[in-house]
C-alpha cells in the first residue's frame, strides 16, 4: 500500500490539532470560582430555629421540680380527680394519633 504526501500531511495536521487541544488550559467558569452555596426555604429555616431552641431547652425544668417538691413537702399540692381524668384522656388520644 502506497501512502501519499497528502495523506501524511493530513495525519500530521490531525495530530497537531489533537496535541494543541490537550495542551490548552481550560479557564474556570464563574460558578466554579464562586463555590458551593445553599438556599433554605422559609420552612426549613423555621424548622432549624425550632430544633436549635429545643436543643437549648433543658430536659428537666429544675425550677418547676423544686417548686412542686416544696408544695408536696408542705402538703399544699393538690390535684382534682377531674384534672387527672382529663390528662389521662388527653394522653390516650395523643398516643392513638401518634401511634397510628
């Protein structure tokens, strides 16, 4: 098989184009330089604030516990049977709703 000068030149040109493309530096776009960003919806921001407040709230309200202990020790703590029944019913309903 004979190869002409024209074929050799076209192959050389093709390799030069490929080599030039490989050596070409790619400029980063504006979005790459800017970096990552995050945009939260108003609902997500509100949820984040609620979670933060819950995390800062103590598990036990020491002031209330101390007040109740003092009332019990003095014999002043009284709860009506209606209050107990009401809380029992509320708790039962909440358990059913949450439990499915």
